[in-house]
């Protein structure tokens, strides 16, 4: 679900944030896969002037509709990568890695 609201809209921002949270938002994307839901708060925008923000809204909506599940970036691991502790790596392998 994609929530698009103005910062000066008639809906309280706390209510918008709660709706977003209930639809899976408010996930720390560095540590877990990000939610499929998105939240956009448009600056200096009220309910009526939101339609004047179409040049900003359309690319966000297109990105949302075209989105694929987001990976977790916190682990920085590739799906098939094996963890090798630094203590068990040879000094030669780290030299090769830094040159490449």
C-alpha cells in the first residue's frame, strides 16, 4: 500500500504514520527486508494542492508499481556467500582482494 499525504493536509501525521505501521511499514530497512508499503509526505501540501504535485507523485507511484521485493542491506551478504572469519583468512588472499 502506498500512502501519499501532504504535510499540511487535514489528516494528522500521527494517524498517517500509524496507518503505515499497521500495513507493514516502519521497518528498519538496514536490518530487515523493507516493507512493500511506502509512505510519502509531500512538503507544503494540503489535500487540494496535492494534484499540483503530479510531477512529483507520478514517478513515485510508477516506482512503487514496478518495485520488486527489497533486500536487506544490513548483512551485506550475497545469497550464496559463505562467511569466512578474518582469523582464518590467509594474508595472501587479503592482498589479492585489495588489489583487485
